């Protein structure tokens, strides 16, 4: 068990944990501002009064790119059964805005750390209206979005400059939307408890050490076998986190999301018998309710399906696949989620964020920057000018 909410099984690989243990202790002692944003004591740059004012909106549109929007989108999809409001995420160019009914008042959250993100500026220009309620989350500096906010007489919530987009989910960027979803932001903040848990810390360190061992063996593709449709956006968040944090100096991990069991019928043959350059993550969420098979319509040849639920079938496929992976000596780890709530999400966010930082330090790359992405931004601007 990783926590009471998560059952974690690590890769079955021998590895030396001493280096990672040392890096983890150093990380905690450094008192980095970005790490402090994961803690209960972190002070948001918005007041509770703002949340109370904005809760009257039932139609909320979030406009952003990458880390500015992926965390909120992951939270919304994973916890959608608890949310009673309508959220629309504008996270790419050429996205059909699919506007809410024009008769209904809309709240727009426009999020960009720099305030100059090209796609966010373009989408905001097309979509937002002055009659809407517009809130900007951006750095406290002169930028396109701060100037636009002033022109629209809109409120600006400060995006702290020391928090990078992909690490921002537990800051204003993720928690303000979460509060508007009617969720409890305090329950997401699990960092303080987790770093005091020997079970969590030991599992994290063993996981990072095993991953480093796999990289040494030339396995650079991390394939997530996701058995939970409501976690797709969570893994899009993770995809950015791991790729952008580690992809430097000819090092890194390529994260690929595979939808199960659908991909049993397309990609699994390659996973099982193709090049041995991959390692895998199984991810499954137990459900309290599941659709049951109509036993009276099952033919005798498939009688084993009688009285089975869809989740029972899905879990059986997951276990069967793991057994075949074991027989073929294919490296994998497994996450089984027992509770779909804020605490579980907070624990998963912390695990993967700490994993990324520790991997970066062990690989001697800076996990907090993305220098080459900036080159494309500059080149695009040259072309447009």
C-alpha cells in the first residue's frame, strides 16, 4: 500500500536506493519555494471572498495551455461525479469553443504564467466577452494578459513566478478552479502527511531507483496502461510533467498513454512481442457501482460471464495482462485506486511530482525549466512578424 487510498506495486527490479534517498533528504532540507506550494501552509494569492463571489456561476470556461490547464482538467474529469457545475476547457488552437447558452452568464478563467502565451491570447481574443465575468491568473508583471485584464477591468489573481506551470496544480492554478467545482482544496494538500510516512517515502524512492535502472538498460518509453477513462486527463497532466521535466541533454522518458482494454486489440501485440524498449504502468480505479451483464441473454458458450459486472471483467483483464507481463519478464508497476476523492488526487499529484524532481536530479538535468520550447516560441514570433 502507498496510502489507504492507493495500492502500489513497484517494478520487480533490483536497484540501489542510496543515491535517491540522499537526493530526497537534500530536497526536503532545501526549503524550495516551489516545494512549499505543495504544503498546507501555502498562502494563495486569492481570498475566500472571491470564491464566494464566483460560486454563483454555474458555467465556467477555463482558457490556458499545458500546465496552466491540465491540472484543473484532470481534477474535473477524475472527480466529475462530485461536481454539479458545467466546465469547458479551451486547451488548444482550432478548438471549437462550443460556447454555453448566450443567455447564461459565463465565468472565464484565463490562465498563463507569463501572460504572453500565444495560444491563450488568441483563444481569449476570440472567446471572451466584456459582459462575461473574466478572471486572469498570471504573473504580477507587465504582460499582454495583465494589460488586457486592466482594459476589461477584470480581477487578476497572481501566479507566483517561482511556480512553473507543470508544478502548479496545487497552487492557485489548480486549487481556485477546484474550489469553484465545489471541492475542498484542503483535502488535496497531502504533502505534509506523505513525507512523514515511511511507507510512502520508501515506495517513492524504490520507484525512482527502479526507473533509473530501467533507463540504464535503454528503456526510455513509459507506457501507461490506463483502465480508467476518467483518468485520461490526469495522465495528460503526467505526460507533460515527465516529458518536459526530464527531456534535456539527450536524456528523458517518453510517456505514452494507452487506453485499456481497447488497446488489447491494437497495440498489445507490439507491447508483448515488439522491441523491448518499454516499461509499463498499470492504472486501475475500483468503482462502487458497475453495470451488470444481462445473464438471460448470455449464450451457454460464454456462461462464465453470467452475473458478472463490467468492472469485474475489466479487472480480470488487468490481472490477466499483468500475469502475462510477468511470464514474459516485461517490467511494470501497478496503481490500484480505492477511493475517488480529493485526497487520492492530492496523493497522486505529490507522488508523480516528487518522482519527476528526483529523477531529474539523479539524471543531472534541471527538472524545472524547458529551454528548447522557448526556441519554438521565438521562432513562431519571427514568422508572424
